[in-house]
């Protein structure tokens, strides 16, 4: 039996709350479908560089994992995100701003 999943809006709210506790600024850049929208995280390290992360399934384990969609100059990452939004209008985009590169996606409950 498949494991129950949180709706996108509940997951985003919980993620933003966890980031706030750690004093890591984050913003909803694009609001997607509240029930089933995919979530993309843009990690902005405030030095002109960024990484876009998206959830995927590990084919070997079947586990949900975060994978890099794009990485490099922030403007290039933004172009990649815009392209994804063109394909998927239900996509959520969350921008996390942290000079240390923290996004907390490796913590339990965020995959």
C-alpha cells in the first residue's frame, strides 16, 4: 500500500516553518497547485551562485530524494526554473537564501 503523502501546501508550510526556526530566510516565489503541485527549491548563496533542487525517486531504493536540476550562475539557474515553470504551471518555487548553503532538505521528513 502506498505511503500517504502530504499536500504540497502543507509540505511547503512545514518546510518554511523549519527554515524559520533555523533563521534561514525563504520565500514562495511561485505558488503551485495546493494539492499535488511539485516543489522546486532554489538555494541562493548570495554570491551570484545558486542551485535548483527538485524531488525525484531513486530508482534503486524507490525512496524520494532531492536532485540537482541546475547549478551555477544565479541567472542561469533562474532561466532553468523559468523553463520548468513553462512546462509545469502547478510547480511551486521556494527560494532559500543562505550564504552557508543550508537548505535542510537532508533532514528527516523533508524528502
